[in-house]
């Protein structure tokens, strides 16, 4: 019933939804893309990849027909660089996959093509589409509502608790998986939706969205999501404290680089020191990946080789269970560096409401989640690609009436109620009319 209730709420709140996307057409296009890519396994079965490719083509056709044909992109140079890094990452991994070993294995060429078209669509959107974290929250709620409504009619949305070495269960006495095979996938969607809601929503909206997301996360029993949310929660708490005292148009680039380098360093260490039982047996997958690329750590071997190894029984049937291991296997340390540049420049991208730390919380969650899950697959398009799209297009934590005023401190004469009144104006809950010191870093 909760999913149906959220669906009704989204319909009734359609004006707020379209406002967060900057118009009805972008809202329909992006929410529709997110919902349909996640419903593709049900709608198309074994041909779900073909349906997702068709959806990407439809998005491009809509962009061209609606007049969005310029590739000059966002006015923020750092967002342009971030998009270029994503493109460079895709091009490098494709070249490695094509030139190493026997070349591309299976049907990976179509996946690379779909990813390239998606990047083109984001480039066309970035010029005149500026989203808020509310847009990510609304999109996630729409996806989750579609994935929970079927529980009203079928008990196949649950699977039995696991036993043995990996005992896992939820408070519901089962594990909620919707129409996917993995409860972790649903928990990931709910986690990003929850963090975006915490950044951008207030009062009853926040209560409703957070309750819905937490209900799903608890029902999945996903321990990964608990840990990722705990880390992202610390970031958000620190953001709220900072933004009560000062506004930030950007997070300083050295800090962005330091955070990303620390994540990449830890990911590399985990990859090369993992045992079979590391992090709920994920180490078994990472060991197979590192052993196969031995001697080619700098360049990798291409992601299609993993499918070959699985088909011949020399690799686990699971995917990489780490965005970093995927990148290292597909393009080596060169690709990992490009991924890091993409993440650092995206973190450094400017916002318009002076809440850079809050606005970047979903990016931080992606960096954290990528240790144990493939949150963004830069070499394909799937049901998680909408997270990448919204991250690339987000320019503020929440909607504001006007952009942040020019930089510089506000004189004391402009603060008739004293220092504490100015502090109240700087709180994230003060939606409009912000004043105070502004730092552009």
C-alpha cells in the first residue's frame, strides 16, 4: 500500500515535481526513463537491454526535436570537465577491450554504444537543464513506488532469509527484492532517494519520503546500505553545521581531490588484499579479477573478458560488486584515475543556493557505495543510470526563488536583529532570502 500511496502523492504534487526539473517535459522524460529502465526486466524479459537502448534513443530524439542540439554544455567549466572525464573513461575502456586479447566478447559493442549515446544526451541536457536534489528524490520515489506496488498482488517480491556463513534477514522475516534478484539493488535505490530527500525536502514531504525509503531499506535487510547511509549521514550532519555559519558555492578542489584519492587508495588496497571471505564473500570476486589482470594492472583487459570468464566457468557468476574493481578490470589504473577525475570535478561543480556540501551528498554516497556495489556502470546503461544523469545535472540542494547574491560579507547595518538573526537566515531550512557571508571555492 505504501507504494500506491506514494504514486498518488506524486500525481497530486506534480507541480512541485515539474518545478524541480525546470519544466514538465524534462520531468516526464527523466522520470519516465528511470521508471522504464527499472521496469525493463518485467516489460521485456530477456530483451530488456534492447528496450533500454530504445529508451536512450527516444531521449535523444526528444532532445533534438525540442531544440536541444548544442554541445557547449553547462556554463560551469568543472561540469564540462566532469562530462569529458566520463567520456574519456568510456573511450579508454572501449579501446582496451577492443585491442586486448581476442577483442570484444559477446554483445558488449551495443552496451558501449548505449553508454556513449547516454553521455551525448547528458551533454545536450546540461546546457539548459539545472536540477535540484528534489528532482533526484522525486525520481527515486517514482521508481520505488513502481517497484513496491507489485507486492499487493504477488508474494514473489520476497525471498527467504539466508542461513549459514552469510546469515541475513530483515525485520519482516524475509528479504524484499521486488522483481529483481537482489535485495541490495532495491536498497541502493532507496538509499539515494533517502539522501536526496534529506538534502532537499522539508516537514511533511521529508517525513513521508524518509519513512517510505527507510521502510524499504529495513525490509531488504541490506547491511551495505546501513553502512553507506551511516557514512553519508555523517557528511550531511557536517554539511548542516557548516551551512549554518557560511554558504559555499563550491567545495574546495583540494578537499575534493583528497576525498577521492583516499577512496581510490582504499579501494585499490581492498582489491589487492582481499581474501575469499572479505566483505561477505565479495573478496572471491575481487580475487578472480585481480588474478586475471596480473601483469596488465595499468591498462586492464576490458570488461567483456569478465563475461567470457563467467561463461567458461573461471569467474564467479556475480558481477564485480564494486564500481572500483569494475573500472580497474576494464581499464586498469588509468581508468581508475579517470574515474577519480570525474568524481573530483563533479564534487567541485558549483551550486546556485550556497549549499554545496549538502548538494553533493549524493555524490559522496556514490563514492562510498562504489566500494561494495556497481552504483554507476560507465560502460553500459541500466536501471541505475538515472542516478548518474541527475548527479551530472544537479546545480542546487533545493529550489530557491533567486540565485545566491554576489560574493562578499554583509555589513552589520544589514542585520537589524543582530548576529543570531543572521545565523537563522543561513540555516538550510530557510528556503528564501538568504544573506550572509558567501565563499566561492
